[in-house]
C-alpha cells in the first residue's frame, strides 16, 4: 500500500472538509452562485462552443493551466467540482456536480457544452452527457473498470473521500454509454497491476481494444 498511500496523502487535504489547501486565485477565476453556495470556475477565454473542463479527485481548476491554451476554437472554462478547490461542500455528489454545470452554463448564457473530464471528471461527464443537454463528451482516463483502494470502504479514510468512491460505483457506465446521443470519445492509458505488491501504475499508450 506504500505507493497508494503516498498518493492519497497528496490528494486527501484537497477533498471535502479535511484541512483544505487554499487554491491560488487568478484574474480568470469567477464565482457562480447556486442555491446558497458558490461554484468556482476559471475562464480561459476563447471563441466558439462552450467547453467545460472537469478535473479528477483531489484536483481543481489549476490542473488545466497547461492544456487550456491549446484548446483553440472553443470558449474554455474549467470548473471546480463539488468539495474541490473553492467549490466548498463537505461531500461530493454526482447530482451536485451536474447541477453546478447547469448553473455555470446558465450564468454564461451558453450551451449546450462540450464536457471534457479527467478521471472522476470523466465519470461525472459521462453521466452528464447521458442525462443532460450536451454537445460532446471526452473522457480522459475515466471511466474505466478500475476501483482504486482509496475508493473502497477503508475505515482509515474520511467520509468525504469514501463518498467519491460510492458515487463512482453507483454510475451505470454501460447504461450511460448506451444513452449518449452526442459525439463522444474516451482516451485511456493502459493499466499495469502487480497483485503481489498491490502497486498500480499507468503506462501511456492506447488500449488494444480501442
């Protein structure tokens, strides 16, 4: 568990109500009000269809800083998922993430949006594409058929973290794929597992099944 726990130690302070790390604020950041709480976005600008960027667990809008300038031809907006960054919420829920996205598109007066999601954001983006008005979905390393140890009901982990694992497992990935009506693309790394050491690694490349 050494490798996994080291990774957990980095992301846990960024989730829910555990000693949060204060994200760096930039002039591109903007607050959207929804039902008495704040949803924070980072507006990278651009002209064209609205593209929403959704990060993975333990991350925030800052993780898109390197990629966003290369996404030309779109109005690119990154969104802090519930319980991450400055979108404060004690526990993450898929329903809150989808409602936040609707609030953002309404505030911007644009849409339907293209949703690009990494890891956790990929799972939630798939749910959004299957159930809401969406003009496109791109999943980056998510969803895939892997449940990391921290997503399981480990009694050492806080409820704010365990809830994310439960929300992911509750998503009907096959059913949502079948329900998508918009263009969709999924990009995955191959996953190597050493059961004897309980070590998980990601290796770049395309899956042989894609």
